[in-house]
C-alpha cells in the first residue's frame, strides 16, 4: 500500500486515505493492489468498527490512470486491467471489480468522503461504500463511455439500487459530468456537505460507539436484502468489457480523446 493508501485506526474508526494526490488518486496497478490489500486487511481487523474512505489532495479519485488508456490503444490494458476479465479471481468479482466490491464485503460500515472529482472508477469506488458524504461542487461522472467502455467496477450492480433506472441509463450512455448536489437529488449521495471528511468522521465516531455485533449484523442483513446473486451481474460487466477493450471503436475513442478531435466510429458489425 506504500505510496497509494494510508490506514490509521483510532478508537475503532479506520481512517483510510488514497494518497496518490499528485495524480488525483487515479487508479493505476499500484492503486488497485492497494485498495484490495487495504480492504482485506480491514476485513481481518476485529478492532475496526467503521471505515472512512477519502482521497488526499484535490480529488477523491479521478478514475483510471491515463497511462492505461494508451496501453489499451496499443492492444493491452496494462497491469491495471487484466487480460482475462471473465475469471472470478475474488469470489464473485474479478480484480478491478474487487477493488470496489471489497468495501461492500467489509463486515463494518464504510463512509466515503468525496470531494473534487469522482470520475469513472472513482465514482464506482464511492458507490462501494455504505454511505457517501459529498461536497456540493464535486464533479462526478460515469465516464467509461468517453473511452468506448462500460462501467465494470461493480458500477452497474451498485447504481441500480441507488437511482432510477432511466437516470442510470442516461448517465451511462452520455458520461455527462454532474455535481454533488445533483448526485444527492439522484440518490448517489447520502448527504451534501461543505466538510465531507469532517462530517464523515463525526458519523463514524457515532457508529463506533454502538454495539459492534449489532452493526455487523445490520450490514449483513442490508447487504443480503439489497443485492442477490452479484456474481451474475459482475460477470456480465466483465464479459462486455473484455470484448470492448482494444476493439477498433474503443481504440478510436481513446485516440480521439488523446488527439483532441472528434471521433470517427465505424458502424458495429452486428
């Protein structure tokens, strides 16, 4: 986790920070590994009663590191994107999905404190939390369509339980940027606040003061009530994404963005 994520546990509250601030906490191979490692470590720590997940610097998480899009255009996803996305390497999930899904699997509540930007995978990471406190001017986006991709870090399985289906579809099809205020109106933000981190810590301390057995039981119940058979949905995400990565139109999406020009997409084969 060195150089990517820090963890400090005080009185049952785990303060987890993405620390790649010079890159707006973008998701490279090291960040994916750190998210999984941090989640697994916290799973095993019985002293942890609640987690606050935040990002240092100007952003919560800017999404997939730009270098990985260049790799896709050259026919490789790079280390951050495994070649085989269909393989279930972490229970119901593949590795990129598990970087988000692990926070849902944590036996204790997770509060995401979101500011700056939460684009693409960064937005999906926030969705993996139980609760999201978001600054009003935060910019958020289901940005995968910009790069000719689909949301494939558990986003399709998480968004549909938070917002209306038509809203999820509009955001997924357009990739438009929306604010923290809009996120609250749509159902993605629990609370809009000028101090998302401070307020998240206040709520975390309140949760930590409650019976840890009851809190863990509550999360188990709520998880089972909201999401059933996640393996089917997560596998569907992965199957679609694996076909898209490196395909001609996905490469064109990348190149048109990198070259700052209008894309020239070919008609689909079928």
